[in-house]
C-alpha cells in the first residue's frame, strides 16, 4: 500500500506544480515524467487494502444468525459529517454487520483529502477495506474541478466496512465502458469489484462490493458485473451489492442516450417508464444484467424492495447537470430536463442492489432520506438513498 500512496502523492504533486489545460491523454504522450509516474500508480491500483482496524473488535458470532447489510453510494464522501450521523444515529442504518460503499474517495480535494472509508469505520468501530478503481488526474467532474485546493492522493474506489475481520481480500477488474483518460474527468484505471471472505467455524460467506459504469449500455453493465460474478463461481454463499447504474439507457455517448430516451417515450410511453421501468429496470430495459445473475444462481428478487428507487433524478439538478455536460452536449441535457419536467419534476431510478446465493432474505428496503428531516438543507449525506437487507445463512 505504501508504494501506491507514494506514487499517487508524487503524481498529484507533479500535476499541481505544473498544471496543463490540455487533454491528459495527450500530455501523457508528450510528458515522459508524467508517463513514468502514471506507470508507477497503475502498478499498484489492482489491489485491496485494509485501511482501518478497530481498537476493540467485537466477538465473532456463532452461525447461524440474522445479518444486516447496507449498500450505499456515498457520493465521494463529500458530506462526511452527515454520513457519520446517518450511519451512527439512524436506527434504520446503524448496527449493520456489513456496509457496501461505492464512490469512496481517498485523498481527493472534493472530500477534503480525507481517507473516507477509514474515517467512517473509525467512528463506527468497524474494520474497513478499500479498493481503488481510479487515480484522478483532475479534481473531479463538472463543478468539482472549479473548487480550490489540490488532490493529495487522487484515489477513488469502493469499500466494505465490516463488524468482523475479513480474509482473502482481492479485486476483480472490469473493463471500462468508455475511455476514462479521454473524458473531462481524466482517470487512470478501471472499475474493480472488491471481494473478501468471512469464515465462521465451518461456514463461510463471500462479500463483493461492485460499482458499474454510469456511462454505459445495458449489455456493457451486464458484462461488467459478470466479471465479478464469475469470480464467485465456486462460492456456495455470496452477497453482492453496490451501485449497478441500471438507468435503463445506453448512456455511452450523446446520440445513444437521445435515441434511448426517445424510444422509451414513443414506444413504451413516459408514464409507464416513470411508474414501472425506471424503478424496475429488471422488467425490460436492463434485463441482460438480471438474466445473467439468475443464470449464475443469484437471487435479486427477494433481496430488494420492488419498485423502490435509490436515486432521484430531478430537473435542473446543478451537480448532475455539470456532470452530464462533461459527457454530453448541452442540448441533450436540456432535452432530458424537459422530459423530467413533463414527468412531474422528479424521476426515481433504481440503481443500487443486492444479490445473494445460498442466503435467505428476511427483510429488505430502501431508506429514503428526506430533506429537513434526516438532514439539513444542502447537507444531504449523498445523492443516493441507502438500501438495507436482513438475511440468514
């Protein structure tokens, strides 16, 4: 881990001393020193790390028992205080055995250069395991690039927080759906799943935290998740969770998203999309991913609250608009905003999921966090809602 952190710190410092307005992929071709630093970073990205050990680990439980898991896209950890408060004080979220966290920063200026996974685990008294997906050459997407400060490390990935010590930490590489180095948020690396095992006497459970590409097609998302599922082939008990970005669309580029939305509006109808398909992408538009899961012996139907969205797409969302303009032309963003307004100003998407093999679901649900009740205005913990699963071996 130390060699990766040193390489990231040196690369981030080099970029801060000599910023360039040009495309990163061009600069990598022209700048031998940056190319050398990037190779050192890339050599250490394909690993998972234990980043926090609690001072007083809890006693290991005796199986069988009921377990509680939470999956949550925490939006980089930019609102760390609100996240801590939600995870420690909200009875719907606290006291979980496992937290599957996606969009987790380590040393990014947008999240105050903190080790988000380690700090959350420390406040909760949990073990923390982190796997980087990307080293970020920039400060982030959209409006994040205009903030003050510099990245200390520039790492971004996913984490599993666990009440118990996990073993056999490993990562599974998943091919990117688009070239990340050529995007405005230029990044080195690719999506990776973080896997780990929990052993209780003769019983074992494998956990996998996954995050699929936001800018991708339904078939690309199925292929990405399929790489992680293939690594669980010999595991009789496994729990997979994370943000699968099942937005029903092909968002690989501007024309693809335009034709995807237009086809849905004209063929399926906007009201059917809003009521049935956006909160239920498994019914039709993201069917390849869910068919793949069932063909590999994974149950998702009993592990997720039917029809409950985990992400609210609202019209004229400033942060989302800035991010979308990194990928799509402005007319696409305006056109999508008009469709959202026609749908009542908000569309709820189901992006975050659980899937299990060899486990029995006891209870499940999406926890909608409401402005003014669960958090102060402007201080929402994340742009996603968390989901909870109670299960038995």
